[in-house]
C-alpha cells in the first residue's frame, strides 16, 4: 500500500492534520502507487497531481482514481520529478514521502519544494532519521551512504529552511516490521521464482541487517511543515 513504514490508520491521522481548504492544489512527488494522495482526495476536494518515474506504479495509481475518486481532478503522471516545472508551481500542499533523495537529499528537497509552495503552504515530508549513530557494519550494508540526521536535527533543518513544524509523528516498531517483512517476502519469492541465489542472499543479508542493527538504529518521521512567511 505504502512504500514506507506507515499504517493506514496513521496515514489517515496525517491526512486529518493537513486541514486543507476546498480546491487546494496538491502535488505528491515520488508518489508510488498514489495511496497517500488518493486518501487526501477522499477527505478533501482538491486538485492533485502525483509524479513517479515508475510507469507500473503510475498505472496502479490511475486505476485507483477511476474506482475511488472518479469525480476528483487528480491525475498521476509518469515523469522524472527532476524535470518537472517546479518553478511554475504554487501548491497549497506538497507531499514528499521517502522521496527526498530525488532532490539530492533532505535539505535540498526542503529548499526546492519551499519555492513551489504558496505563502503558508504545507509540506508533508517523510524521511529516515537516526535513532542512534549507525555503526560501520550497518552503513556498509547501505553502500556506506549516510545522508540522514538525528530526530532533533531533522526538525531543526526544517525550521532553518523557513518552516514551522505543525505536526510530527514517527513510525513505530509494528509499522517497521510490517514494511520490512513485506519487502523481504516479495524479494524472497521473486528470487525463488527466478532461481537467483545472488538475489536470495542479498535479501537475506538485508533482513539480517535490519534485525541486528536497523530496527534500533533507523527511524522514520513524518513532518508536516508550514511555510513561514513572517
Ligand atoms: C520510497 S518510494 C516512496 C513511495 C511513496 N511516496 C510511498 O510512500 O508509498 C520512492 C518513490 O520515488 C520514485 N522515484 C525515484 N526517483 C524518482 C524520480 N527521479 N522522479 C520521480 N519518481 C522517482 C520511485 O519510483 C518510488 O516509487
């Protein structure tokens, strides 16, 4: 449903906190199957666009529009979000969940997306944070990449970039286990189906890393920011 550690219940809570006016314009960048934007459109009358470069996911999202919100002005477009005309946008809401890497990182995403919001526009960004400093073995599993911050720093970077943190919530253990298990299950079954020992061992290593270090090191936070104009 979501390609991040998020339960349907928490998604609905986040949607409530958006408190959008009718006919708000919303953009979901790296929207995946579009589930979050669809829920926003089920709750509020909006004009919305979702962007993802994966055409299979966009097809799923557009099928959901037909069945769940046929009378809403919401569409999903297969496009590299880097080539989207961000400079021409004035959105009431931008959603960017697990997709800040598209802009080169968390801070860069805040900078870029802020310019495409109206004054007092809202940004819902979901990102990884470190619950504790990752150790080197865990980082090796992630190609030694470390673009994340601790919780406080993650919030403070948003404030630095001119946002007010309106509402914050974090993924809990159950959401993480559900997300990681669904990912592992899909990878195991695909590896078995394709007879790929290499793919099988890769997901085994990843799952072990999650159990050994990940669950106590990596957190995920949803930050509802409002652009500050004073
Ligand atoms: C971690 S997933 C998050 C999906 C969705 N926001 C959710 O929470 O379910 C990141 C998404 O970004 C998409 N993506 C990656 N690079 C992209 C790009 N340059 N332009 C648009 N979408 C991109 C991927 O296809 C993937 O669906």
